[in-house]
């Protein structure tokens, strides 16, 4: 079964492991998530679980959303996402998933929305080296340099190649960070501590799922 | 601002008996060292010249002179490898960071001892 929970980034800290070595740790509040809907092969064409996290103000939600939540016999949720399952899931709508599902799992992937950086230049956005600091460079220290030439073989011919790395909006996109080791699980406070940093700012919504590549 | 939940997480690893010492104290820091299979305790003696951070991130800096060369080590207060901090001598100081000691050598490094009783009276200049 696919293991996923919705959650919220609380922040980062340091913890000592059993060897007494300090480790960077992100604290995530994962769940409890309510199952809003169970999708099946016959009616939906695929099988999945729809999860909801964190209660929302009823007056702030639209009527269809309230009705959708009522079907599962729960309150309206702020963060609703779907997770595909292999085969028909056993759970029923209205059931709750907690951090308990991560027991026995060593590594997780975390999906979140990165911090927005606004309109960023090529050095920040793509790691370009910029122009020299001296040797006659004038007011072009953070510029991208040439972006093409007229030659069809070596350069771009007419116009500029598609996908050429340039300045532009950076951040505020969905990103997955993989293979965070689970350091600790705190069932009482619905917390899960993972090693390393995860995308987004504190209080940002996250999806935490079992690692796809590492056991 | 640190969230309450993070404080709760850190709380478990904080030392219950936090070592008590002040800036300017001469201390023996007992450090647990693991060499392969073996484990032993090493003592680092020196003056506490700084204390930084709070909670689990709290650290202190100990300075000593070895072979005419200043050596500084930074220890996390709550680290399990810092077994014990024993105060050997309390130095009198008016500031919280004694970085000026780095510019000093020889006898000038000494700090006036804190007056604790009659026997110490002769140490006060």
C-alpha cells in the first residue's frame, strides 16, 4: 500500500543521535489526515485515497467543498490531496490516518512548495558564474554573457534556442526532496522528525510519503 | 521564533543537570572520546571565554594556551559527549565575551579571582 500523509513544516533543529553526533532535523507535523474519498476502478477508472489535513473555517469554504466533506462525515479541510494506491484500498471515508503508518519505514520523500525568490538573475537562478570582477568589465558583473550566435551549427541560427537559461521568476514551485531518514516519530504530538531540510517555509504544507527508491 | 513543538522535541535531549559555570571561570571539561571500540574520557582545561545560543544549540568556548599557542574548543552544553564541566577557579569579569584575551599573552591572560571567602582575599588587587 502507498503510504502518504499530509502535513506541515514546523521548523528545523538539531538532535543528537545514539552515537552522540549532532544531526540536522526538520520537524514535520504529519496528520492526522482524514480520508475524504476512496476512488475505485469501476466509477473513477483508478484507485486512490483522497486525504484531508487541518480543519478549515466553514464560512471560508465553498458549498461544494462542504458537501464533499459531509459525504465522508467530516469537517472541511484546508489541504486536500490524493494518493494513488495499488489495488482497492481497505480504508473507508471518514477514517483517520496518523503518523503510525510510518512505523517500520526508514526513509521518506517530502513534497512541498519552495520559497518564492521573485524575479531572480541568472547567477542566483541557474548558478551562472557571471562576468569578471575586473579587467575592464563595466556594470555587467552579474550578466549571463552571450546567449547565442548566428551560426546554425555551433550557435542558435536565427533567434534564441528554446529553454535557454535566463533570468526570471524563481521559487514557489513544487519540489520533491528524496530519501530523508526518519529520525524519530512522536505519536502524541503527531510529529515526524526527518534528517535534512525540506522544501518551503515554516507552516508550509507538505506531502510525506514512503521513499520510492530507498528502503 | 522557535515553535512550542520544536521546544518540546528538544526538551527530551536537554540535560537535566545543566553544568553550572560562568564566563571567566577556569574549567575542566570532561569529554567522552570513542576510539574504535574503546571509550575514554579526556579532560580539556581552560578559561570559558564565551557562551552562545540557547536550548539545544547552546555552546561555550574554552580557551587555553598550549606550547605558546592559543587553543580554543567549542563545546555544545547539552552534548552527551560532554560528561562533566568542573569549575577549578572563578575569574572576575565585567563582560560576557572575553575575546580580548586572544590579544593577550603570558601573565596578562590571568583574570582576577572572584571573591568567595577570606582565603581568597589576597588574590584581589
